[in-house]
C-alpha cells in the first residue's frame, strides 16, 4: 500500500477532523491489527461485532504509532494519543471513501466476481488470464467483504494494468456497497445457490443481492452470467451489455469435458487442461473465459491463463498420503459445494473404499435441518465404507444414516472426538478420503503432522 498523500488530504477524503498533529504529515499506509504494529505506523481502528479496536489502543501502542484514525465517539475512552490523530464519524465508511477515491485514480479494466459458489476459484482463473497481457492485481484469499474489499483496492498501484476483485455478501445491499467502491468495468455472477441462507432467508433474496453488481458497472460495462442457472437465466431480458456462459445456449460454452473444451460464439474452440479437480470447476473456467473474452482477450491468452491458474489451499485440494488419496475442501461448505464434491468422488475414478469426513454447513439458518437431512440422503447414494461426522448442525445427516442403515461404519461426535482415528486411517489405509466442512469447523487440524 503506497497512498502518497498527507493527513490533510486524508481528512478531506474522509470528512474527518485532525484532532492532533500536522496536516502535512505523510500518510502512505496503515495497520488494522495492533499485533502487527511497527514503529512509525499509522493505525486504523475498526469497531466490529466481536471487538472494538479502540480498546487495544494502549499507551504502548501510542508510543510506537505515527498516528491513529479513530471514531469521534470513542475519543473519551482513550487514555493517551499519539502525535497525529484523525477523528471520523465512522471508520468503516471512511475506509470506503478512501478506497473509492483511490480506485478513481486508475483507468483500467477492473473485474468484479460475485455469486454463491466458485467466486475465489473464478477470481484466480481470471487473474491468471489477465496476467497474460500485463501486470494484474487480484484480491488476496477471500478478502471480499466490507473490510477486505476496500483494503484490497488500496493495494492498486500505477504498475497494474488489470485488476479482479471478489465480492461476498451476507445481506441485501452488501454487493451494492462494494460495487460502488470498486466501480467495475466488468462483472461475473457465477451462480445462485443455498449459501448464507441464515442471512438471505431465500434464494430470491440471494439473487436480488448478487445482481446488485450490474447497477454498479461503469458506462458500457459488461457482465457475464451463468445461463444454466435457474435464477440467472432470467438476466437474458436485462438491458445492457452481457455475455452468457454455460453448457447450453451460451456465448461461451462448455462443449466438451474430457478434456475441457470451451467454444466461443459457436465458432472458435480451445481445449484446456485445468489444475483444478471436479467438473464444477469447468463452469468456473467458462465464467473466467467469458468475461476475459468480453474484455478483448484472445482465445490463446485465455487457454494459456486457464492452464497456468493454480488452486488455493483448502479448496478441493488433492493430497497423497501414502496409499490414501485425500480430497481436502474445508474452506467453505454449503449444499451446492457438497454436491459438487460428491459428484467428483463418484465420477473421477478415484480408488475405493471411500471415507467421508464431514462437518457442519454453516449459515443456513432455518434451512439448516433440511439441508443436513438431505446431506444424509446423498451420502447413502455414494455408498461410502466409512463416514465420520462432526458438529451440532450435521446431526440430522447422522440420524438419516442410522434410519437408512445403508452405511455400515458411522461415527458421529459433535466435537470430532474421532480425529485421532481418522489420522490413523490416513496413515495406514488406502482408498479416497473426502474432508469437507465450513471453515469454522477447523478441519485443517486433521492433516496436522501428516502433510508437509
């Protein structure tokens, strides 16, 4: 982050007031975690659901800080202040103002990626394609919320010719808020499925939230959408520039699957060898191909970029431990991603027996019981040799398995007390083990000591 402004300019951008210090003081970057503070750093204090950073602004932090950006309402509880202090009404909204101002300095193609599933993988594929033409920037990991997105945008610099950012949401209006900061020239909506239903309440609300990105596009902006998706296909009636991707009736079409074959406008074709497992990633590749095709990338550049793209740790990661093939996908879990993982197990010729190590699918709200019960039904179809379940929400799947009696070996523990047994199986047995759960289940502990 190299902002190259001073405190006075920052106050003008954010509408803040310099409480202490000199407006000419240089402001290049800042920290948001007091544990990462270095001598001479600025600190930007946020108030979240579970913490308030103002509570960590001690005299010791004041000693090493060059300055703080704080909320006016929190000033009274600060025991001491550093040499420079900017007070604002809302530190999060002020961050958004700074990020929007910074974004306005760059006249470059900027792609926004949203949807229920596949956002991060699609983003990484797009980034790899963009990099074929010049220096590109992509938001890190899943920096896709009202903190992460603006912080990512602030990393843009004059060397970047292209950029791609992931945008997530937990309620209606979130995508609009992020889109107004990023002002994308292009946007991708991957799909609409049962993710974060605890907050959205219905798929219709999910759909209405994701398409908010279209209204945030710059003039003459282009959006890509999955024409196979039951909700998104209605966008064919939407005014404005658009491009469809999918398996049928699409501008960028999945025309073959062994290997992946993508066809552009019913004419030119490319064959692609992906470094990603599972056929659901064919749709992610088609999404990346569609939006970069709309951004004037050639089929050769798209093919090269897709084949050079790498997956991120924890997302359908294939790991070999002795004679056991482990598919580790414990960064996120929802009904659609579970189904995709199961389909990969069944259709990829992986060695049996199958071991399923599954945990809660979080943020399903009132739909949690139904989706976890359905998960139990889908487990029966796969006919695994062993099933290990953990978490309070996944219990309906366990009860379904007990009723159906089609799986012989079932081990359920709310806290995952079977972890040592699973580690032993990985080290001493052969076959294929799928490890999948929402991130909060901390299933990466299963592989501790087994993978270097």
